[in-house]
C-alpha cells in the first residue's frame, strides 16, 4: 500500500511539473488568472477535480 501511495505521489509531482517546464509563461498567466477568481469558483474546481480523480481511481482499480 505504501509503495502505491509513493508511486501516486510521484506521478502527481511529475504531472504538476509538466506545465511550468513546458510553458513557464503560460503557467504564470494561468496561476495569475486563478488568483483572480473568487474563492467559490476555485473551491468548485477543486471539488470537481477530487471527484474526477476518485472516479478515475475507482475505474482503474
């Protein structure tokens, strides 16, 4: 189980690093735009990503 958790964490770090590595300027603009959104919108996106991730995880298992 711990091995799977470490693998998942490593994959998340790889995916999180792709955008700033490929397009630093675009990544900065996206983060800037995200910072201007109201908290409610950011929270909705976060919840949607959690649900989508849980669904992908469930289907993969």
